[in-house]
C-alpha cells in the first residue's frame, strides 16, 4: 500500500516539475509584457500577477506563492484598486485561517478548493487579529479583494474561478 502512495507522490512531483519546465520558456518570453504590471509596494518585493475571471468580473491579482508573501499578504497597504486583489496559493490543500493584522483596508476573502470552486466568502474587519477559519480542509487558494467586490459582481459560494495558476507555483 505504501509503495502505491509513494508512486502517486512521485508522479505528482514529476508532473509539477514537468509543468514548471514547460512553463519556464513561456514566462521568459512573456517577461517583457508582464514586467510593467509588476510593482514594488511599500518596499516589498514585486510579486507576479495574473488575471482571473469570476462571475461578471475580471481581477488583476498579485500572487502570494511562498510562505513570506502569504504571511505578509496585503499588510501595510494603503490602497487597493477596484479591479485588484491578492491570490494566495498553497502547496497542498488544507484548512486555512486568515486575519487582518496590520491591514487597514476593508477586504472580503474567498476560500477556494483545488477545483477552483469558491467554498465560502467572508468579509474581514480591518486590523482585526481574530482568525477566520475555512470550514473545509480542501482549500488550495484564497482570494482577497476589496470588501463588496464579490457581491457587486454577483459572485457566490459555488462559483468557479477561471485562470487560476497551477498550485505547483507554491512553495
């Protein structure tokens, strides 16, 4: 039984590595058009960005793919454009907890499963250190946007997000 499990993990790692190697030339070739969209905010290193389609809206999101960027998130930001957000990508599906420590912006958060389906949406209180846990242990992505964005764009739990990057990007 354990050899079947180890084989499945080895296959998953192989496909993540293969995906990364195939994606690398594309990222290099597209780096010039993407570069103008990268920015450094409050002395924080620039994060990669992508576009997501949800409901009747499109978002330009920064990607938080490593532990440091996931921990910092939107802390200390003073503004977030109406069409912007941050997508947190985790290396494996799990239960997550979010809070608003050092975050003055009113935000909404969507917990998203490995299939890109929104499991739940929460409004978060600025500067609150109260943890807001996901009800599911199958969360692979979390999307933070300005509070009210989901309702303004008729986005509900159960909706699918288009354009999510591979979880292989997460560290």
